[in-house]
C-alpha cells in the first residue's frame, strides 16, 4: 500500500515538471502531415522543381530545329556623294555633288529541310534529360521525406526521454525526502541519505541533457518541415514496405530514382553522340528574302527584291573537331553506364542494410519490452523488501535506475525501428507522395512540360516576367 501511495504522490509532480521542461510549440500533427508541410515549403524541393522546369526548356529548344527562323534588318543614314564624269575622250570633267539618305529593309526566312538525324537525336536527348531530372526530383522528394521522418522520430524519442527523466527526478525527490525523514528517526544512516542525494543530482543532470537534446531536435525539425513541432506521437508504420529481403533488393534495383536518373543520362549521352555525327552530313535549307532599298544608288532610286533559294552546305574538312566531340560523347555515355551500375549497387546496399537494421530492431524490441516488465516486477519486490528491512535503499535506487535504462532503451529501439523502415522505403523507391498517401496535392511536372513544349514565342521572357513564376 505504501508503494502505491508513493507512486500516486509522484505523478502530479512529474506532470508539473514535464510542463515546465517541454516548451510551447507552434503546431503538432502526424508524420504524414509533417511530410505534407515539408513537401510544400522545403527549399530543397523548390530548387529541384525549378531545375526540372529549366530542363523542360531543352525540349522546345530541340523542336526549334524543325521550325523556320525569320530575321529582319534595317539601316538608314546620311551620305554626301561626289562624282566626276569626263565628257568625251578629251573633254573636261563634269563634277556633281549630292546628298542622300540611303535606307534599306531586309527580311529573311530560313526553313531547315535536311540535316541528317541531328534534330531528331537532339530531341531524344532533351526528352531523356527531362526524364532524368524527373527522377532526380523524385529522389529529392524521398530525401526530404526521409529527413522529415528522421527529425520527427528524433523529437518523439527525445520527448519520451524527457518524460522519463522528469518522472525519475520526481521519484528520486520523493525518495530523498523519505530517506531524510527516516534518518531523523534513526531508521537509516547518513550514507543512505547521501546515496539518495547523489542519485537525484545525477537524474537532474540527465533531465537537463535530455531537454537540451529535445530543443536541438525541435530546431532540426523546423529546418526540414518549416515550423516548430508541438507534442508528437509515435507514427504508424509506413505503407508498402518490402516484406522480404529479396523484395527489397529487387525494388531497389528497379525503382530507386537515382538508378533511373543515371540510366536516362546514359541514353541522353548516346543521343548526343548521334547528333554530333550528323554534323558531318550535308545541310539543306530553304531561304526566302524580301528587301527594299531607297536612295542606295542615287537620289530617288528604289530597289525591291524578292528571292527564294535552296542552300546546301557540305562539310568537307572539319579539322577533327566533330569526330573528337563525338568520341567524347561516347565516353560520356560509357561513364553514365558505369554511374548507373554504381547507383544500383548503392541502392541495393542501402536496402540490405536498412532491412537488416529493421529486423534486428524488431528482435531487440521484443527482448527489451520483456526486460522492462521484469524490471518493474523486480522494483516492486525490492520496494516491499526494503519496507521490512531486508533490502537497502541502495538496492531500490539501483533497481529504479535499471528500470529507467530499460525504458530508455525501448524508446531508442523504437526510434531505430522507425528510422530503418524509412530508409528501407527510400531505398526501394517507395517514400513518395503517391505511395505513402501524403495529404497534399502532388506537384504536376507534366503541366509545365506541356506548356513550354507548344510555346512558339513568349513575350514575358523577352520583356520581363517570364513564363514560370511558380
């Protein structure tokens, strides 16, 4: 009965102390809500989206090779012209001077007709680069979600440790007061009081350290998500986690976005090599010109010309430049092939490590929960034995410390289990908005791609403002 009354007396003090240690916060929420906030406001994602929009522009640039170009040139000026003309073979020179304002306007349109496979290869390369950048955007999304999950679990872990240390301080304060009361009546010695004082000082130091780590975790959470957290609860398991090690390895090899990005980079480099090879082939253009000149050959003269011509240019000797660039592009493709294989191996290694960490954390957690239950039973028994004098206060203090350590280990292992599951999902390419059903509208990368692909002329980009202000 004394034990139960002692615990009931400790509970209000623990709650009050916890309210003092845990600061007020801006907002709380679940892990998925934190992911949604990070998805909207994280600067890494904003930068990656801007880079994708810039990469999208490679497609209309490649498509421009099929379209005509029109240029206009004009000139005007002032001239004073002096001329001498002999009249007859032996006649005198007749000199004349006139002032003119010569001016001209020329409009030229050029329509490419043939350049080998250059335009087609450049378009394929541009599309592959867009696909690669989309994969990299997905990789950044997973990185941000992984950082969100890690920072979220850090806060959850540190909150739990603070609660445990606050409760431990409260219990030891009561224990110290009881020891002092017993010392006054001669039931315990001064040594017992000193042991209780030492344990309380240690518990206070641990509480201060835990509160400091919590503040650090909250600041890291704010960096990733964009706002400070309130009290966070342990989240449920993620969706679509691989159920076997083989499934994790296969998913990492097939669905990891870093692997996909490197593969598209290789294809783009091969297309670049093909486009460079086409520079050795003839080029055929259709050129139309309209020109008007005034006062060019004399005052009051007007010249109007219209011409349409097909021009053919054939490279005869390129001094080794084109062939050297093509060899370089082929070597770049070889490098990208090696990078893709390296990315695949890294993804597989990450998946295997995360799987092993997850399975070991789950196994440790079962044992640690058993340890907590056994430590609680042991503490109850020691407290009862201490009441009848068969156990010392030091035995009870040691048992309380063992129980605290066991509970902290449970909290730490739960954090390790969650972190391993997040890392496994990222390695398998499954830590995404769609798969995890994050409550936020996914970024529509296709909208910008379709818009710039069909745009022939953008006055905003010329006169200011630009097309994308997202």
